[in-house]
C-alpha cells in the first residue's frame, strides 16, 4: 500500500475528494441514526501536533478518533517546541514509529512538508499559513449536502484572499471544475503561485465577485500572526464585509460559510452569519465527519 499524506488539497484527485465526502456523509448518517460509528480504528493512535491553538480542529480529530474506536494524543506547543528543541525531521521519525497517523497544525507550511517527507505513516495538514485542506473538505461536504452536486456551482470568497482557506478552496474548485471567484483589496490577492495554477477570477470589487454566486464564503480579516496589523486591516477591509446588501447580489438560495471563529461586525454582519442563509454550524460539525472519512481514506480502511 502506497503511503499517502494530505499536505495540500491537491494531494487528492477529484474522484478521491468525492469518495471522502460521500463516506463522510455516510459516517454522519450512521452516527445520527445509531448514536455511534463502527469501531473501524480500534487499536489505532493519532498524534496531534499543535503549534497554534484550536477549537474545531482538536475537537473534530480527537472526537473523531474516539468515535471510530481509536485514540488521540494531544501534543501542544510546549510539549514539542518543534524546530527549536528538536528538528522537525527527528520528530517525524520518532512520532511515526509509535503511532498510526499524524496531524499537524503549524505556522510554517514547510514544517508539515518535512513531517510528511520523514514520516512512515500518513501526515495530515490541519492548517498552515499556506493551506487548510481539512477545512475545505468540510466546506465541500456542507455544500454537497445542501446543493446535492458541484455541477455548475459558483463559489465566491470575499475578504483576505492571501489566506490558507482561499488557497485550498481555489485549488479544490480547480480540481472539481467549480467556478471560483474572490475579491480583496490590492495587496491581499492569493499567493501568486496558487493564483497561476487556478487561474481564478480575482477582483477588488466584492459585488462583482458575489454576483449570482451559489456559495459565499469569508474568513477573519486578522489571522493568527497578523494581530499587529489589526487596526490597519480593519480599515482596509471595511468594504469587504459580507452584509445583507452584499449577499443580496448572490442567488436567492445562496448559502453562507465561514470556518470560524467569526467576528461579527468585521468580516461578516450578524444578520448574515445568524440568518437563514448561514450554514456555519453545520459546516463546523462537518469537520468531525469529513476528518473521520479522511483518516479512514489515508489508512486505506
């Protein structure tokens, strides 16, 4: 069996993304219907490496392993001090000799690349500054549950497009042949390498990006690591707030997604995130089921 990792969403093919999403839907249905999942991961252990704090990532992976009969070990920043106390390469070799699968939430994308390059078990990128593939699998699952298909869809992202969610989302849309648009101020467009790959519609006009969209997505304007620029960013992004007027340019049955945590009054108005078009809490729960399906896929189970 070939060792597989999920460092980038592009480590999956379109058919594999479909397979994972459909498995996630079944796992969710099984859990809701029976109150439990089959213990497919009995005896398996997941190492969870965290450099950044998290609510949804830790909950979904740890609960997911428990629900599938496995065990998860949390390794926080002070436990490892990755790259300072011990080289990433050594951490990968030691950890993969003791567990069945690894997930890592890091600042530098290169840290997850090094973990995967030196690991003998699957490694999952649970967020880096460049990509957030796990979030996108949950987003796609949510869209699939509601829209029933990805055919002829347009997804619009508004806000800080130089963002890990935007990057993975754009790459996934390219793989799945979904229309993708994004709007941000100049200087906050997607990473140039990713932009070149996806050839997406990028604009400074949020209304143009959202027009006739099926899905509208945003994220915080101030990501972890950008706190010193908060005042500047709040001013620059002010016209990129997803409010009722902006989402009104999308289709009437458009849905709103946000990976959370959300800052009402900044990137999204309360009337939108707490309104009838918002599916953010369904999206958040789907992190659990999408990640269960992903782990089973990578472990070939």
